C-alpha cells in the first residue's frame, strides 16, 4: 500500500509538470502511450548545430599548399624535402580523405625496412608486427586523422594495407592510394619497381629526404628518379625547403647548418 501511494505521488507530480496525462496512467492500466510532447523526442529538433568534429587539413606554408594541390591534380607525386616539412602527414591525410570520400577503395602504405645506422636484430611476430617499428610515423599520421580503433578495423577489412617493398614486385595497384615513405632509403631499381606498380584510378605519393639516406653514399635512387621524372608531363615533383618546416624552429636552424 505504501509503495502504491509513493507511485501515486510521483504520478501526480509528473502530471503537474506536464510529463504524463493522468487519463493514460491509472492503477489498472497495462498499456499507455509514450509521451512525446515533453522531454526527449525522436523527431528532428530545430538544433542544427554540427556535432561532428574533424581537424581541417590546411597548408601551413607555400610548399605544403603546392604539395596538396599536386596530390589533387596528379596521379603520381614525388615530395622531396627536409625533415619536418609535413611530407608524410600530408600524404597520409590525403589518403584518408580520398578513402573517406569513396575516391579510392583502399590505402596501401609502404616503407623500406632500413634501420637508421644500427640494427635492432630479430623481430618476433608476423609481417605486420615486424614492420610496425618502421611504419610508426605512418601509424601516427593515421591515428591523427582516424581513431586507432577505426584504423584497426580498416586494416582488418583490408582497406588499409601494409605492403613491404620487398613483396611489391609483380603487383598492380588499382583503385588505391599508395604512400611510399622514406623513399631516400630505396635504390634506383626499387623505386623504378615501385613507381611502375601504379594501376587504374590510383594515386601514388612518394616522400623522402635525399639528404638523410641511411644507405651507402651513391646508393639511394630518389634524387636521380626525381630529376628524370621532373620532365614527364602529368607527374608532379614538389621540392620543399627549410621555410616549409613546421616542427620546432630549431629544426629549421639545424637543417641550415648540418
């Protein structure tokens, strides 16, 4: 009896506040209509504010603006420049943008497995586990545009593919956005093989710094490839400079003297 009286008191309060209609809620009522005249409603409201948030991709220098324009208009882009100019980030961001817009069916990420002056030895795990330390910069750029949960889901679906350079021979990459990072650590033969993997409805962006190669002097083929392709129509070769560095100001100062 006490519980029923408590419920009746709550019902009377809700009736006064306009939440319930007393005629629809009696002691013997088993079914009543859900109120939609107060509180939350499934119907569209007048609140048209945008609730989704995404970092806007904007160039921070003239060189970056040139690179973004080149990616939009050319199917093969070579981005050469010193460290900190945003080559990798812009390439991956453009790849995510194209995938989300439905312009390509997948993203293919490739990078030479070359250590920076020292060997870290045997790495356990499958192919993706072995390449993970080398692809960390690409993962960082991906996670900045997408959540890591979404990145893992896209990788599980095959929409983001990790492709070692050593296994690219003989492939044709159609309907894909290919990012080849740290290309200064590729030989001339490797770059020739990579560039000729480009298929229909695909875009390839090759990034690298010719002055920071971890190969023996004269082995890197990036500078030679860029000079040869600069004269080919419909291929964009973008050369970034110290003024395009967006890291700590000391990075630009060091690049100028080192």
